[in-house]
């Protein structure tokens, strides 16, 4: 899991920049069209959660405890909840939210597996 957490954390950080730019464009579109949607803001919050989860995964990849995995699960689930609930016309946000749910489930794996003592 150490290598996976490093690679996934780096990908989360890179993807968060992409999601931020998409969210800014969605927010600008929402403002110009006066639709009253908040999908751009929701995307920005989801991108911040994706960035935070990636940093947590990288920072805690070598730790023995389960606190880093729990923190990553909570952060990814909050970001997914915000994304799914306020996506509106920004349909890509549902894809990013689905990715965060998958990452949360993957971070649950170390919580339920027991290390074999040699």
C-alpha cells in the first residue's frame, strides 16, 4: 500500500489542479448565465478535499497507525458528498466525486486488514 498511496497521492494533487480550473470555468458560466447554481463553488471545495486527501496519503504512507487512512477516508467522503449534492450543470463534478468515493473505499482496506506477524 505504501507505493500505491504515494502514486495515488501524487495523482490526487495533479487532478485537483485540473478540477480547480474546471470549477472556475463552471463558476464563471454560472455567474454569467445567472442560473443561481453553486456547482463552481462545490467543485472548488471538492478540489480542495482531493488535494488534502492526496497530501494525507503521501504524508502517512510510511506510518504504522490507522489514523492517516481514517483521515483520508473522511476527507474524500466529505468532498464526494459536496460534489454529488451540488453538481448541478457541472456534470464532470459527479465523475470527480465518484473518484473520491473509490479512493475512500481503497483507504478503508488497511483499516480492516490485519498485518501478519512473522
